C-alpha cells in the first residue's frame, strides 16, 4: 500500500460492522438508483456537472464490494460469473 492510501477492504468491513448488513444493503440499492439516474441524464443530453456519473459509478463500485463482503462472495466466484456473462455476450454478438 502506498503512502496516504487507505486499506479499502478494512474500511468496507468496518462499515458493514458498524452499520449492519440490512442498512448497507439498502444504501447499495439507493446508490444503484442514483447511478441509473445519472446515466439517464447523460442519455438525455444533460451536462455532467462535477463528474456526477463517475462519482455515482464509484459509489456503486464500492457497494458491489460491500455486497461481496456482506454476502460472502469470493473474488473467484465473482470472476467466474463475470467470465460466464462475458462469454455469453460474445456469443450473442457473433450470431
């Protein structure tokens, strides 16, 4: 870890411990909704003030890590599903 860098996983684990799985799960749902709204605004041609889309993407990325911790999903399990879904998308594009 570089100077000034935070141990992200430690922070995420403490967050789950402090706020609980139910509350963190609700926050994750809300963050996904905010990302949906940011994408919708971009599709409608609205400007992206202060890089809102990137901020909402970061929030959802963190939430995915929280969900992974809360529901005991390993990196390997997640990677396997990403690979499966990517292969399925590749096959659809080749049809």
